[in-house]
């Protein structure tokens, strides 16, 4: 029992990180309120959680705010592009839903729409963690996010499962779980992506040398 309650115990560290994810979720929500800053807030969120999984976190608020400020310009540019794409996909989805036709053309267009929507979701899952660790142009960052998501499909599927379970639990079973929300999802996805990010860092370092 003494070892279990020891703050240096692995289980206790994990519980502490999960508790910290509540505070991170609040920070992410507040810093995302203007909408246009949501990209920088999400980048800062993953910056902190990726450090957390490696036991490298310092002050959560201080690290979050520092990352938010340093990534504000580049992350906002990328986010605005993604926001515009998301708006187009939303309108297209609305039109397809209300113009249902039982013919081959409608079926093909709908299939293409779902492919585009899946690609968009893959990009959303990877682009912010990448921005937290690497510098690149917005378009290259978006392209790289998609390519990495397709290369590591198992990790991509597991991350999608994390977000799906969070939404399902909040809607169907236990709405208060939203107090963990994006903070907990980002933490769990950071555990899944940690090795991928390390591989990418090592490759980038090798290319520089």
C-alpha cells in the first residue's frame, strides 16, 4: 500500500497526469474561445502532453502559455486553412444529406466525400502534434500530417477510437466526462504518438547532420 501511494510510483504518476488533463482541458477551452486561436491552443495542448508522457513537464500553465505564444502565428495560419476546408466539407455534407438520390452518380460522389472527410480527420489528428515539434509551411505541415497518418494506420485508428469513445461516453452515458474532454484525449493520443514523434525527430536530426 505504501508503494502504491508513493508519488513516484508509475500508477500514481499516471493518475496525476490524468488529473492534470482536467486543467489542460480548461486551458485549451479558454484559449480556443476566439475560435481563430484554436489551432495555437491545440498545438500548445499537445506540446504539453507530449512532454508529460516523457515525464518532462514543468509548470503546466507556464508551458502551455509559452507554447501558445511561440506557435500562435504559424498554427493560426494552418488552422484557418483547415477551418475553411472543414466549412466546405460541412456544406457539402449537408447538401449530400438533403439531396439523396438512388443512382450511381450520387453514390460515387458520396463515397468521394467520405474519403475526403476521412483524410481531413486524419490531418486534424496529426497536424497539431507535428506543429508542436517541427517547423514547416502550413501546406507542407498539412501534407505531412496526412502522409504520417496514412503510414501509421494502426496508431491513427487507435486515436480515432479514443475520440469516438470520449464522444460516445459523453453523449450516451456520462456527460460530466467532458471535464476531461480534449485534455484527456490529447494525453492518451500523445502516448500513442510518442514513438512516432521520436522517430521523426531522429530522422530530422540525421538529415541536419
